[in-house]
């Protein structure tokens, strides 16, 4: 008897899934995996919860952190920078991403966006501060829901006020 053998997805892998084979979004999704969650069996197959950073397919620019549910038989996997490094030896320094719901940095533990992430964002978006502000405003909205105990002016300063 031959059955479907689900692929093994590891932290650091880059997965690509076509629209309709993941929840929730539009278009093809390319994601660098930072957390592998629980599997779920549904009537149409086996699905897996993932958390990762969405990558722009054309150039690999990191867009935003997402949680998605992907259908395992529709996932294409390739080793990412972190998974290749893991096979080669010790892990590189952790990326400076937001760990929710506390909004601390996964790399250094500082409030996110930490100084390292801010410097990287300023470099990445050097040609378009407006795009950077729109990008960070999305995170500000998510953080406001998680960090209700913080005053609005503090959240503004943390997420947007440093962009010059």
C-alpha cells in the first residue's frame, strides 16, 4: 500500500504554496519558516500550521511575519539560509524578528523593533521612507491589539517615531 508521506518542514526552510492551498491570503506564498506548529487533518487532507517571514518571490526581500495553515501535499520546500547553516555547523545569530504577543526581539530580547532591526529597516527602505512607514504601521496596529497596557504615544514612538 502506498500512501502520502508528508514532507518534513524544519525551521529555516523556505516553503512555496500556491493560492488555494493555504489559509489565509491571495497569490502564491513564499515563506521562510521560523516555527512549525501542529498538524490538522481535514476532509481534504493533512494541513500544517506555520509561522514565518513572507518573502517577495522576485528578490527574496523579507516582507512581514505571518501565521498560515498550509496543505502539506501542496508545499514545495527548499533549504533556506538558516537550514543550510544548521546542517553546516552552529546556527548563525537569530534574526531580529518580533515575538508576539510581547513584541520582543527574537535576536536580542529588546522591545521590537530593536536597534539592530531599525538599522536594517532604514537600510532596506533607504529609497522609500513612506513605504517603511506603511510597513511599520501594519505592525503598530497588530502591536496595539497585543500591548493594550501601553499608551498610544509610547507605541507610536516605538514603531514609527524613530523613522526620519
